[in-house]
């Protein structure tokens, strides 16, 4: 059975809404909005979410494995969302490590997983997704990177309620699979969808820059880079394409 979905026209942040209520929620409970006034992105950045232009969605999940598993979980979320889009007839969407959705080299959607709890015990997770559907061009100027939208993938957009339901069902199924078998059952799919696969990339970690060829992810969700000293794995950092 589907858990309750809390719908809003305008909200500060759908992630925030669920985060404030974690003790009253059950896994799978979700929040949807048309617009956010304080949408949150990764790395403390704001997330631009103008009225009616995105799928803005968050889902609560109580993770029995505890916080250590959350990194892998965020990669599983990326796979679930791409597969939901594929099932609706949107082909060609890829993943940029760790969990951005990309279409033809431009960001289509972002995922923010926030958590609370203590190490070792089960923890509260809020999984947030912002997916561009059809953005007004003036709004797009506020975004600090190359972006895409779902109508570029397929000009005829499916009904937004249908899209929301499909993403929620795929997410819920993915979380159940993740609880049973961890990231392992997603690695093959993730690597199939890898936007950077086989490309020369650089990984920015603080002041440090690591250069290599992207070779997918391992069972923990770590990025595999083929460097001069062989394959190395990284759990953090910001990846980008290396030109020249
Ligand atoms: C990123 O920086 O790529 C992650 C963006 C995540 C945005 C979504 S929109 C729904 C949910 N609520 C938020 O405040 N953020 C996430």
C-alpha cells in the first residue's frame, strides 16, 4: 500500500517539511509541492524551484542499517528515478556521480538526501528530488550550471500526477530492495547509466585535484578512477569532465 502524500502549493522546502516531522512519519510518506521558497541543494546551495516548473518531491524513509549506508542509498535513488523516467518513455537520461540526473551533458534533476540519527542505530532519511520539467527562460538564468528539462527529452510531457506517482512507486520499491540487499543490486544499473563512463575526468577534493578515467562505482558507491597508479576509489569530491 502507498503511504500518505502531503501536497502543497507553496512551501519553504519539502525536505524541511518531512524533516521537522520525522518522529510522526512512516517509511514511504511523501511531500509534494508546486513551488519552494527555500529549496535546498547539495553543499548548502539554494535550489531554484519556480512555480509549477519542476517535480518537487521528498520521501521519508527509516533506514534500519543506520547512517553508514546512506551514501550508497543516494546512488540507488538516482537509479530509481532514471528507471521511472525510462518506464514512462523518457530515454537517454544518465547519472553523474554521485546522484545527479543528466541529459545530453546538462543537469536535469538533483537529489538531496538528508539524515538524522546516531551512529550504529537506525536513522531518519529524507530523500528530496527536484526534476526540471519546463523552466521559464528568465528563471533559468539564476541557475549556476548547464541545465536541461524533461521537455527536451520528450516534448510531449506526461501528466505531472502520473509522473509523481511513478517516481514515488519506483522510489519505494528501490528503498525496499536497498534495505534487503544494499547497493549491490543497483551497481550494474548505475554503471549502465554512468554519464562519465570511460571519460577522462578530474575529481576536486578540497584543494586536491585527481585526474583519471572514470570507471563506474564499486559496491559502496565509491567512484572508481583509473589513475597512473591503477584503479583508485573515492567516496567524496566533485567530478567534472577533463578537456585537453
Ligand atoms: C542538488 O543540489 O543537486 C540537489 C537538489 C535537491 C532539490 C530538491 S527539490 C525537493 C527537495 N526539497 C528541497 O529543499 N530540496 C530537494
